[in-house]
């Protein structure tokens, strides 16, 4: 069976393989390293900051540089997430952006 | 199979059930958005089965285009999944009594939800392979199935901006950010990252703003390390 028949293409397969390999490497890395190396000081603080920093970088253009509807909806989402389960906060955020776009268009 | 093993599997399945249900809409959404970016159902299921990391897959689909920028996607997955290093490190002493093969499988199935549930379990009783692998296996099959179904249905969905689905990515990550909040230090890292990301996004073609922001945030985290941690390093 050819790649075409399976609806797969080569750059896509390369991307999935690359993502899978580095992701498994991150899962193994900490486990492999721990017996010999315990991070401390600034190295640990830098690694601690990575998840939040990456998530913030991903959404910053969409939230801060798209328009007022997105920025206000983001603020509403954060307030909702402080009080409600994650899924409810996401639904409220998406509903707010739809209403705000209608109101502001 | 001993009754002890069965009991561990049962406890694991019950513990993971809420997470397995909560992830369904996210799986459907990821699959639908992936389909709109040109990914096929087998490609979506292959990615879910081999990468098995929700936030990295959401980001990957968000920046996906044809042909796939595989180097950029790989580097982005590495940055987003850097947190696994700490999670795996914290699991290491708790799964030390597992065999090597079992450990490799347990770590493959380690996602935020199973990691947290097993950490919680380990405070009360020793982790067993049955407990760790049952919940990992359930979430793995669950994730492949719902993202695959989402991709199959996604081609029927039309323009996601009409019903605000394009904002689901920012909304999901904002709620995850709220969950990561650990005080002003987190705020400094997030602010540094967001500012650098916006500047790079406006000036550099392509999604490199993610790497730039992530590195800026990590540097800010190091600069504003709590004084006890910085002192620990100075004393070494």
C-alpha cells in the first residue's frame, strides 16, 4: 500500500517522527539524569519557568496583538479559570470572543 | 494475574476516569483543527499514538502548514515538553523497583494527568506497574480514538472563526497558565516571554516567536530565581 493510499505524506511523517522522538526523549531524560544530577540554583529556576514561558509565547500574539475582542476575552478566560474547572473556563472564553467580535464589528 | 494486580488496575481506572472524560472535547477539537490544516485521519491518529502530548500537539497543529515545517515542529515540541524532564526526574525514585522495560513503557505513557495522579498515589502507597500502566493505557487509547474521530468530523466543520473555535487554543493555554501560577516569579517569566514573543512575531516570518519567548521566559526565571536557590548555586 502506498503512502498516498494511506493519506500520509513525507514531510508530515518526518514532523510526526521528530516530535515523537524528542517528546519521548524529554520523558526519559529526567529519569535517566536524576541519579547523577540534581538541578539546583538558577538552572532549576530557568527550567521551572519554561512551561509557563512557552505557553505564554504561543498565545501572546493572538491575545495581545490581534484586537480588543481577543484581549478582553482572554482576561475573562483568566478570571473564569481562577474560579471554575478548566473546561468551563474555555467554553466561557470562546463564547466571550464570539459575542465581543459581534459587538465590536 | 493476582487479585492484588486486578485491584491495582481497578483503582487506577477509577482514578483516571474523570480525566479521560474531560479530555474528550479537547481530543475532538484537536482532530477537527488538524483536519482543517490538512492532516488526514491516519496522520492525526499516528501523531496521537506516538507523540501523546496534548499541549505540544495543540501547538503543533496551530503552527502547522503544508508542507509540514518538520524541523520547527520538532524544536517546538522539545521546548513545550521540557517540563517532562522534571516530571520524569520526580518519578525516578518512585518507579525504581520497576524493570527497565516496564519503566520505559511507564515513562512513554507519562502525561500531566497520570503524572499527577501517580504522585498523589505514591504519597499513600508504593506505585505498581499495574497502577501506572493501566491509567496510561486508558488515556492513550482514549486520546487516539477521540483525536481520530475529531479529524474525521473536522472536514465538515467549515471556518472555525465563525463560532470562536480559533480562540479555543488561546483559551486552553490561558487556563493551563493559571494552573501553573506559583507567584510573582511566574508572572515575570510569562511577561518576559509574552513581550519578546509579540516583538518577534511582528518582525520575523514564521512561528519562531515561540522559541524566542520561551527562551526569554526561562532566562527571566533564572535571573529572578528565589534567593535561596541562587545562594545554593553560589555555595557550590
